């Protein structure tokens, strides 16, 4: 069953996010086989990011925690909080996936 990771950036860390972003994107590309979806949480104008959401196809909490621990955003100390939660995939890309598991 997939895992969801929700991250919250440290207040006032916009510049740090921008500096770490190229390494973060490289990390995501190298691990894209694990990603069901991911992306930044944005303000109402769609401009400033304040954290992110990752949906991972991994089997255990330990794998999800290892994934986020190795992310350059995490190693660069961008995150104030990180939540790792088991996730039940019900609909993905408009398709009912409940019978696929």
C-alpha cells in the first residue's frame, strides 16, 4: 500500500528552497519509479511554496522515511515538520483503483 508524505517548510525559507530546488529535482528524477505523484503546496496565487506532498509506491514506513530523509530539501534543513502516513489509493488520474490492490 502506498505512503503519503506531507512536508512543511520552515518560516521564511523561500530563498533556501530555491537554492536547494535543483538538487531536489534531480533526486526526484532519480527516484521517479517510486513516485505516484508529488509536488509543492502553493499559496493562493500559485507562486510561493510552503511545503510539499509526495505519494510513494513503497511497502513500508521505513522506506518512506528513508526516501524523505535523503531528499535534498530534508538534508538541507528546509522542513519544519514532516508527516508520513499510510495512504489508500482509491482514485488516481480519474480512475478507480480500489480493485487493483
